[in-house]
C-alpha cells in the first residue's frame, strides 16, 4: 500500500505542467508581437494570426537585403515560476525548416536563452530542456551559464537560417513540464 502511494505521488509530481499559452479560436493574441530585421534596416516580413481552427500561425518571408535575415514572434506575460519544471513542450507543425525557441527571464533583459529545433511538416510535440538553453544576444552566444533562472516573462520563435526563404510555423501550445 505504501509503495502505491509513493508511486502515485511520484506520478503526480512528474506530471505537473503549467500552460504558457494554449491557442484556440478565442485566444487573445494581443500580447504577441512580430519583430523583424526591419528594426535594423532589413527587409524581412513576418505575420502572426489565428487561423479558423484557432491555431497560431507565424509566417512570412526572410530577406537578406540590407544585412537582414530574421523574423520573430514574441509573447510577453506576467512572470511564471519555473522552479518545478525542467522542460518547455511545444506542439507545432512546421515547414521542415530550422527555428529557434527563446525565453527571457525578464522581458526587459537584453539577451534571451535560446535553443534550436528543426520543424516537421506534420504535427509534433517537441520537448526542450531549459538547462540546455544558451544565453545569446544578436546571434552571439554570451559568456554566461545556460538557463538557470527561476522564472520567465517572455517566449519567442525566431527564424534566421542565413538564407532568403518563406516560412510557416503553426503553433498549438507552449507548456512547462
């Protein structure tokens, strides 16, 4: 009996999750914003919207003109404590291209913690280890520890593969696990 209780408690603690964002037809995406390389003179153009099924769509075109080369979509929110979690789980459908997933401990920080993933053209669930996320600023790794914070206030998706390309990433959910 005691073993069953211990197993049940372990199961509960390993199953804890916190939803960062769940897309649906009524989702409020007003705190999501697109940031392209136009902030530094580039010509990339990204767009973010909900489709008819309530899926978040991040799509557009990356241009290398005027030293450009990236598009991103960011979501800022009230601080979420990450002490109980080790991963971020994203449910997405992509276009076969590589993307970065980024988190900020504080939305005012100048740097992000980043990790890269290659998308598939099928729906998939990708688990990203927080401790594997590397601090970076403007494409350069910083001489700081990997993510070791206790909270986050911003997440982002970024595409910047050093080539001109169109892109489309469908996002269903972002969850801490």
